[in-house]
C-alpha cells in the first residue's frame, strides 16, 4: 500500500513513497509539487520530465513551422516567375510543355468565368481535383502534371497556357 508521504517524519529507507514498493532503489522526483523518493516505475510521474518533454515538443513544432514558412517564402519568391519551375519539365510519357508565366491566373479566371467550381471542372475533365488545383496554384512541376492535363484544360476552357516562344 502506498505511503503518499512527502518524506517527513518516517524513515522511508529503500521504499517508494508513491507506490510503497520496498527494497527498491529510489530517486528524487517532483510529483504534484511534492519532492518524493520513488522507484523507477513511479519515476514516470515526475512533473519536471513532463515539462521538459512538452518544451521539446514545442521546440519541434516551432522548427517545423519555421521550415514551412521558409518553404512558403521561397515558393512565393519564385511564383511571380513560374517559368522557373516549368523549365525543368522532362517527362517521358506525358511531357509538360513550357507554360506562360501567368498560367495559374489564366486557368483560375477562365474556370471562374465559365462558372465552374474546382471540383466540378475536375469531374468534367475526368482529372484529379488536386492536379487542377496545382495548375491554378502555379505548381505544375511540383505536382508532376503531364501535358495531357494542360491540353484538356486548354481545350475545354478555350484558353492557351503553352508558351510557344
């Protein structure tokens, strides 16, 4: 039976002040504001260790948030010149052509002008909604879009996205 002592008065010897285990090696931990001598099984209740883990978790979240912000910053800086991304296109089966610099805006305006929601147009063209979204966000290369997706969008909406220069 556990003593639930704060260590005053009784000689705890080699027993856990939390669970009462006798003849065990103990260590000093902080549990609910009390400094206790506990066994290794009860040491998991150490409030200090929990705070350290929470701090470590927050640091990891901050690191991930900063990395995402840096990635977004780089993407935003290159988004104004989307040819930066398209110039590297080289797919064997369905090559993505070089696209005009503002293809993302042209696609979005044409879709909205035709009265389609993103999902509706994707269904109409029988393409993945994520591919159409990538095209509208200027991420054709990153999404691995093929030329057939661009051609289908151009034909259906009556627009030109390919840079013929």
